[in-house]
C-alpha cells in the first residue's frame, strides 16, 4: 500500500508581532540622521501610539534606545552599537580583510573600504584612511545605493541581468549629476566591469572623487567587495594602475585565506 506524500513546500513561520515591531522600529531609527519624536515614529510605522510608547520605554530601559527629555525624541542607543561592534569582531571576513586592507593603504596611500551587499545597498564594514591631508572618510555602517558606488558595481557585475533587476529598485536614485540611472546604461557598464575584472566610477557617488573596487569571490554568490577612493586631483593613469593592481592582488590574497578556512 502506497503512502501519500506531501509535496507542499514548508511554510514560513509567522513572525512574532512584538519582535517584528521591535526590529522595524530600530531599523527606522537607524536610517534617520536625527532623533525622532513619538509622533514621527507613529507616522512612519502606523503602530498604535500606546503600544509604540511602551515599546520605546522598554528599549530605553534596556539601553537600545536613547531619549532626549527636552525634545521628547528618540534615537539609537549604545547597546545597539555594542551589538554592531560584536558583529564586526566575530566576522571572519572582516578580520581577514583588515590586515590586507592596511597593506593596500600603505602601498597606495589612499583610503580603502570593505563593504557587503545588503539588498539594493552596500554597507561599509571597515575602512583604512589615507595619510594625505585631503582624504576620504567613510564611517562603518554607512549605507549607500549599490548602483552608485564602485563597491556595489563590482558586486552587481558578478550577477546576471535578471538578478540585478530583481535587486535594484525600479527607479535608480541619482546621488550626483554623474550617477548612472538609466538601467540599460548600467547593465552595459556592469558587463564591461565583469570583463575587466574590477569596477570603477568617477563622481557618481561623491563630487571630486574617483573609486575602484574588486569583488571578493571567496563564496558564491559574491557579497563582499573592497575599494580604494582617490580624489581626482591626484588621480592620473599611473596611480590608477597602481591602485587597481593593489586591489586585485589583495582580493586574491583574501579569497585564498578564506577558502582555506572553508568560507
């Protein structure tokens, strides 16, 4: 006698409402450049005000949220910083890349970044600054649209056209007048970068700045990339070749080390 077989896919477990709301609230505050009032958070999240207030008070008492009593506004607290720092401390990619990034910085004396693809954005995980007076400074945790950065372009170039379209929003935001926002132009650019083995952009993300990036193919799909940012005032053909060569060598080193440890 044959047995019936259930071929239905497992259903995704239902989210716990309180946990879901807590995470969403913290994400909203993390994206804001200033503290937000209860009214502003209510408008953004549409939670009942009483429930939102109690959730905020719980997070304040636990150190995840800080409150300005005079303005009645709320922002991310120190506990969130500690957890974020712990994430970086325990990430083997960051630990491996940091040492190589410092070597690249010493070779080219330009600011070097490590970032990870998160949806349609890249998030900066580490940075080593140039010793030049005129240099680039990017904080860890900064989030930028992938299509406008060399880091994001290097990672998108490792994906197929359909996957890129699924990742990116329908409308591509222009961060500067030079940002590539036409989808066909972006796909052509990504195809060229895939063939060249590295990505680059000039003033698509920041005026006066050029940037070069390489993906770190220690895993598939690729999610991490390393870049070097150079003010255009000191970017000539020789320096460009030096930067690209250093990045390509660094990517090979990091990939070899991580693959040895099964990453």
